C-alpha cells in the first residue's frame, strides 16, 4: 500500500499521510456507493485497500461540522458531494480532489483491471465526470 500512497502523494503534491487518509476515504465512499460485487473485487485487488477502508471509511477531521451532519442525515454521507466536502475539510482543494479521484481509479485499474473498475465508476452517479 505504501507504494500506491507514495505514488498518489507525489502526483498530487500532498503529504503521504494525507494521501493515505484521502485514499481510504475515497475507497470507503466507493464501497458505500458503488455496485457491491464490483467494488468488493476492486478493493480486494488493491494491496492494503481493505485496511484503508477499515481505517478511514467516511472519517473526516471534525466530523464534517454542521454541513456534514445535515448531509449525513439526508443521505448517509451526501453522495459524491458529501465526499468532496469531507476531503475539503481535510484541506484538499477541488483540483487535488479531482487528481485524487483520477489517481485512485488509475491505481485501481492497475490492480483490479479496467472492466471491474469501469463497472464501479459507472455504478456511482456523477463519478465519471471526475475521472
């Protein structure tokens, strides 16, 4: 997993600890929102993926504040916009979040293959515009 985290951190230009947490949050989001079978295969194929999901699934620095609470109450995390809000609360900007999404999908394809990852992406409303 360290190789993937380092690769993502270097490409986005963020600290490895933040990249690790953001990747875990992204994978956790996908686990909640995507096609169950495809996302399970994808996460299992990524070295350390299941561990990251277990550690950072939906976690945010301050619990998301009032907006996070409202979004959680309305839809279990607010979908892709809720994930964006969580990542912004960690200090990432929109450009970094978009780069994180692209790098996460690229890494997932490297380990799980295009077909599985494309199925995951197509099953999450709005995700394809970011990757």
